[in-house]
């Protein structure tokens, strides 16, 4: 197995952990905690969830370096990322959208991630789905 295959596997595993963790907590556990009685128990469980932090940040610590390396293998280095020189490529639009949404998700998680923000949660989930779609287009193309 080549380094490329190992990095793709790590990247996909980190994506599954990051987005899967977000889906489970936003769609299943969060709403379920609203029905837990007594309210003190629900508050304690929410507090533990925030304290433990989950898998999001560790997954991101794997996603960023593996993603940058995989972009580098596609011929997109740090210079092209900073100057947006990659936009002239056929896959430049999906790459730009994916990177913008990843930055949005990092910003969202930093600011609102553990606060009640139902609409922002759904926007974040939609962003995750668009990121997945962009990833498929980047790897497989439009056709």
C-alpha cells in the first residue's frame, strides 16, 4: 500500500468521524437530551458532552494535514491556495467551495458548536453534505 493510499484512508476515516460525530450529536443525541427527566440529569449529560469535546477537533487535526498533502499531490501547493491560483483548474470551483465550507465549519464549531443554535446546526449539516458532494466531484469529475 502506497503513502497516497494510507493518506486517503486516514482522510476518509477522519471525515467519517468528524461528520458522523456531528450528525449523531445534532440529529440524535441533542434532541433526545431535551426529553431526559429530570432536567438536572439532561444538564449534566450536556455538560459532560461539552467537557469531553468529542471527536471533531482530533479529526480535524488529521483532516487538515492529509487534505493539504492530497491537494499538493494534485499540484495545488500553499502558494496557489493563498493566491487562489487553483481557480483556473477544471476542479477549482469545487475545491474553493469545499475549502470555504470547511473554514465555515471550523468557525461555526469554534463559536457556536456547543450552544443551542438549531438553525445554525442545520446549516452546518448542509455544509457537511455539500463538502462531501464537492469531494466526489473533485475526485471523480462532473461526469
